[in-house]
C-alpha cells in the first residue's frame, strides 16, 4: 500500500533546516536532470547539483529551498533526507 505522505528532512552539518511529515510531492535536480518523488517511490540515492528543491504539502502549499548541492536519499517509499553543506 502506498503511504499517504512523505517525511522530508533537510540538514546541514550544524542544523536541521526543515522537517515535515506532510509532504505529498518533492522535486529537485541531479546530473541527469529534474526529477520528482511521490509517496511510494522506490529507494533512491543521488547527488544533487545546485538547484531549487520544491515540495507541496497536503494543504497545497508549495515551499522552496535553494541548494548548492547535496546528497538525497529516499527510503521505504516515504522518507526523504537531503544532506547539504549550507
């Protein structure tokens, strides 16, 4: 069964920049281009280039975060983790 929402955590070495358990879609870019993640996505690991990550929550609110690069992982079809330097 597909999870209803994603858990998103964006971190730097010194802080948790963002955390939510209500994300319904997420977009970012790696060397292959722009990609999207929805609940139930396969496990995934990629290196992000400089990009603007964007996500939508259950109420339809869209949020953004400018990244200078980082590492993104998706696990268990619901947990997105982005580790970046700043």
